[in-house]
């Protein structure tokens, strides 16, 4: 199956700005401004004794500055957008939903195995060896970390 072609949106420019980059920059800028303005409703405090609004104000300001940087960078770039592929997104979403719905009923190991199998459907030709190796690694890692390391009361396998 041939690789889908990208659509070149370099011709889609507004006053010399690339539309895709400009939109992304404006969204990040607006989000940063919203966080910064929302943080002003809390007590800010001082640098040595920060209040609950200090950190969100700093993060919002940094986000707004990054958004402005993206807007300025959009003046010189030409973006190509990939063709939207729904199969990988649906496979990952299905795997996460499966894991969330079965973790209490089946246990950690079977739920993780189902997650790996469903997510592997996102690939065009999934390798059974790679699926098996990933499943074994993730099951051992998650059982070791969550059940033995953090002592979370989830059974590895529920009968």
C-alpha cells in the first residue's frame, strides 16, 4: 500500500504567516493568557514565600511567551499536514478503554496483555514476536512497580 501523500499548505498564508503555525501559536498564547489571568485571582505572595497563584502565573506567562514565539516563527515556515489516519488513534483508544474496564475484573496482567494486543493493531503489519516481547516486558514491569514496589492492592491475575 503506498504511503499517503501530504498536502502542502505552504500556499495557505495570511499576510506572510503560515496558517497552521499561526493558529497553533495563537492557541498556545491564548491558553497561557487564560492561565495567567486566572492565577491573579489567587494570592501571589513573593519569590521567597510563594502563594497559590504564583506558580500558575509564571507557567501562564511562559506559555504566552512561547505562543508569541510560535506566532513569530510562523512567518518563515511552510507546513505540510499529514493525511489523517483514524486506525492508529482508534486502536490506542480501544486499548486504553479495554484496560480501564478490565483491570478490576481480570487483574493487571490480562488487562495489560489486552492493551498491548489492541494497541498493536495500530500498525499495518504487527509482529507477533514484538507484541509478545512488549507484553511480557510491560506485564513484568507493571507488576513489579505497582504491585510489589508501590503495594497497590490490584491482583496480578483475578480468577
